[in-house]
């Protein structure tokens, strides 16, 4: 088998939602929020592996799998440089345009009832703060602490009991942070892509918001119930509410 972690630097800043592929076997895997991936039942041999993630240069490497062996792969991606075309100033006043995701958030902030918003200016004014300092001011959110070390998980403060965590038989959970079970954990999207969809289990733990910082984001939206959630994010597993995070693209 092949197991591994995808990170953005040697300090262990993991990359979630990265695509890891074994082209020769036509198999692929997506890293979880801890940057982890796994391929089981891999025949012995040498395999090319490719890794792709938004905002990073694609990476190609090779791995050797021995009969009955396990390959541990620690993969570090390099951020993709952003090349901006040269611009010439003129006397014409150009309207400042927001990135698509933030523009959609701003449109909802002006018209959408039932949502709660943290804007780019609020986050930039408190760059060195943890994201939990902003989220703690949003109604209907319960911040639950890990039972096995540092960790903060977000549950719907109005609904408890849905989405209870279930430990899988035969799964070694010694390396997992233990989140409080029996909570209605909030679904999370990052830049419009699903990051966590409940229910929460040891295999599918909710994200640890205690490790997220204001300087990494430009906007936060929270919708506590199905009636308030925008249609494109209101799936069958959204009864505990939805949070949308928009990452910062500019300094």
C-alpha cells in the first residue's frame, strides 16, 4: 500500500483537496483536511505519481512498491508563481473588481437574509488573530474543544445530537485529535469546494478551526439552517448549517 501526506512546506502546513494520481493504474485519491491520502492493494512495481492542487506547481515523482510492503510518502508542493501582465496607467478610472467568490459573497451580504458575514476589511484589521475570534461573535455557533489536545471544532449551537461521531471498528485512532461526539458539526466549503461534509466520524473529522488565521482569508459566511443556505451549498447533509471560507489572494 501507499500512504502519505501532502504539505506546502517542510514545517508541515498540509494541503487538503490535493489530487494524487497513479496514472499506470488509472487510480486517484484526494487528500483530506489533514493532507493525508492512501492507496491500498497496489501491485508490486515502480509507479509514477503525480500531485496537483490549486495554487501549487504540479509535481511528478516515482515510488517503488515491494510485495507486501508499505510506502510512506511525504510530498511537498511548491506554490505556483503568479505572473501579472504589465499594466499602463491612464486617466480613465477603472472600477475595482473583486474575485468571483468574494463578489458573490458581497452580493449575498447585500441581499441575503439569514446569513452572517465577516468581510475582508475586518479580517485585515486583525491579521494576527485566530479565525475563532471572529467566529465566536457569530450567533448560533458552538465552539467545541478537542478532548485530546489543542483543537476547536464548530457545531450548530441551536441543534445538538445530529451528526454524531462514530468510531470505526478496527481503526487505530491514536493519532487523531478526539472531537466531542454528539454535536451537529457545521459543513465547511473553502473557495466554493467542499472541505468537510458531515456527519463527523473518526475517519471524517470536522476541521480544527484553532489552526486557522485571519491573514489567510478574505471572507467568512455562515448560514445556520437550511432555509437560509444559498441553493448551491444546500445539500442533503446541510441540516447543521454551512460556513463558506474565502482565501486571501492578495497581500
